[in-house]
């Protein structure tokens, strides 16, 4: 078994580690395949194939499983990695830009197996707004520091206005809205920590 694992490609190795992580999560929760199928909306047969690395999961399947386990999708994927230390050069940090909303996200410290915190640098275009109906993880801890511009943050109907240099710490319990009321871009660092179970 060890020899077979060592002969896998990097992608195959990751899929094997992901399969093992999915199985470990289910067992740690004390759930049968049938119970996880009910909680996630993913069929028992598909779950079984995923845990045996016989099929590659889609983003939709992984999202359903992450929600069933109360984890952000990024955390579920990161936990399948086996790196205790990671140096990530600026050029290698993943970047995502949503043209429609005017939101740009740079993963300064993406999720890493064995660590509970990730750090992003975000840029919100002038007059742009991001609304989240509910957190992917209940009580996800947030620490935000506004580097440039203005930011209006609405948490459970309470509005907080931040200027450059201000910081705010909170846990997401419901709807949240990030809005940039200014004429220039708002840029901020956001550290998010998954609560311990």
C-alpha cells in the first residue's frame, strides 16, 4: 500500500489524502455513511466512492460535505495537505477577482492543515458591496484591519464604520454586509479562525 501511494502523481496523492480526510471527519463525528448522506444531500454510494478515492469530488460535492461538517471549503481542502510548514512567496499566493461585485481577494496565508487561522488581503471597489446571508461556519472568528479607504460593516443589523487604521474583531452569527461607501478602494487584512469543536 505504501509503495502504491508513493507512485501516485501529486494530484493523485492529494486526492488520496482528501479521501482519507473525508473518512476521518465522518468517523470523528460518529456518523454512518447513511447519516452523512442525509446531512449532506450526497448519495451513500458517492460518499463511499469518495472515501475510497475511486472518484474525484466536484466543487459542489465538497461544498456540501464541508457544510455538513461545519467547515469552510478552504479548510476542508487544506486539511488534506500534509505540510507542517509552508513558505508562500508573494507571486504564489492565490488571487481571485470577482468583476461583478468589485471584490478582489488575495490569500496571504491560505488554510493549512493543523492550523486554525487563515489570512486574506481584500480590496473592495468604490461603492461596492458584498452580502453574506449566513456564515459557512457558525461563530467563525474574524479580525479585520482596514489598511486604506473606508468600510461599512453590518453585523446582525448593527452597522460599524471603519476608517484607515481601524480594526474590528467579531464572530459571524448571521447575515453580514461589507460595503465601501468611499470614492476610493477599500483595502483590508482579514484573519479568520475556525472555532475549536
